[in-house]
């Protein structure tokens, strides 16, 4: 992983994009010496989003399994129609 100041990132933005896109480099941009954002390739972003989706799905399955009073959206809509 490469660290670069925000000032240098502004001056070399196109080069940083190319490095992330073609070399798969992960670049962390720092402001006042503290990491604030990162430039990553699209493949890395897609992988991160897939991991987040898998975690969310697992948490939902666990919540449904642990909750005896789980109600589906369809059940809520049907109950509202009865009122």
C-alpha cells in the first residue's frame, strides 16, 4: 500500500488512477499525516462490496433464525388490508 499527501495526490491524480487501475496498487491519501481516503481499482471495490453483501446476508439469516416473532413484509401488507 502506498501513502501520499493530499497535495501530491492532487498534482498526480491521473498517475494515481493509472497505478490503481493497471497495477492494482492501493493508494492511501493523507491529510496532515492522517489517512482519509483511498484510491483502489474497480476489482478491489467489487470484491469489497461482495464481502459486505455476504456479511449482510449472514447477519439477516442469523436475525431471522433468532427471532421467533419475525414478520414478512407480505404479512404486514396483508394485515393492513384487513383494517
